[in-house]
């Protein structure tokens, strides 16, 4: 089958590799190169790097919905468009162009967690199971007809990064089977129950703020959901400190009070229970253990973080 692939981040790379191994990928559409880091050097997207390995034609439009870009993509005469975390909304004209339509891989069990941050939302909500969905793209956001779904357990100490890495592999496997069924004419098509839809919008820095007045279990999930991006943070001694790892505990105390300092970290009281802060990072500094962090700021048991 002739396939046009659209994707940008690391999550999309295994899906591209799965398609290249079995089909003719006639082109890869990815976001334009960006400048990053202190040196502001040009950085290729992970999908572009993979496409270069295979010598595939690469397209990097600032906007995919211009007539010139759509003409160029339609001229490739692909049978199927596959979209995996591309980063731009696909216009209706392109949705209708290929013979077999436009298929998407989404990292949740739709209609739950439509939107840009479903992995983070599943961990933060305390879900025990999530998964991946392949669907036909429609005009709305993640509201198209479902083709296949596969579940993935959320482990007790999963971070968003760890879950992301498992789901991107599972998504590629599900995509491979989806395309096989489409090609054979036996792919199911099930409309979503829109009344059951929930949303996981693009994360903002304020979404990652840790408030010690909240329950410890909730803050533990927040820290794991924001790792590796945008990273949970709290105001400590007037600094915005990143919180990379924590572990909930049941010891009570006044919210924000330091209850213990040990090899396990710095134990801080929360609205309910307490939280061992195990890995922290001051602005511009290295990631430190909770004990080293406390010693560096000369924090003591009984003090209140503010």
C-alpha cells in the first residue's frame, strides 16, 4: 500500500518504522526544523531523522492547509494517510483525498482523554489502565470512528516518560495490524460515544505546580505525570524548584512542614499524609537527592517550606 506519513516527535518513530517495513511510504510530513538549546542550533524532529535514514521524501510545511502544500501532497497519490502526533490539524480536503482515508494513532482508549496530553492525564487521574487507539480522522479533535484498541496497564510507579515509551511501541504494533486489516477490507469501524468523551488539553507550566495543601497521593501522581515534561515544581525558599521524584507516606503534619531528613529524602507534610521528596533541582543546578538538597539550603526538621 502507498502511504503518506505525518508525524513529528519520538512517539511517532516506531509507527513510521513499522510502515516502512511492510509498505511503500511515499512521503513523510513533519514539523519544520526548530532552534533549541543555549546555542540555538537547528534541530531536526525525531521523525525527520528517521525519514532521512530511509531516504524518504520529506515535507516540512509551516502550515499544511495551504493550497500549494495540499496540491503537493495529493500529487503523491497515496492510498492511505497515517497521522501520529503530527502537531497540526489535518484539513478536510486532505482527509478526503486518499482512497482508504486518514488513520490516526492516539495514546488513550478513546473517547477518554481526547487532546494533546492523554498520557499525563491518565497517570494524574490515578487510572490503572490506559492504551492506544487507531481511528479514522474526522473534522473534530480525536472524535473519529474507532478501528482498533489495545490496553496497557499503568504500573504503580510509572512516570509519563515510562508509559510513553511502552505506548509508542504498542501503538506501532496496533497500527501495523490496522493497516493490514484496511488493506484486506476487514477493518472494523465503530463510532465513538461522544457523551463519554473527556479531554486532556496541552499542558501549561502552571499545571505542574505542587501545592502541599493537597493530599500526598495526589501530589505523587502529579510529579510522575509531569516527568519528564514539563516537570513538577514548587516554591521553596523563594526559588522555583523542580521536583523529579517523590514517594507518598502516611505520617501527618502541618502542610509544608519538614517531618524528616533521611537517605530516603526530605519528608514534607501535605494536606493529607506526607511526601518524600527524593530528587529536586534548583534553578540552573544539578538534580540532587532530597537529603543533599536540604543540606545545601540548611533546611531542618520542623521548618515549613514556603
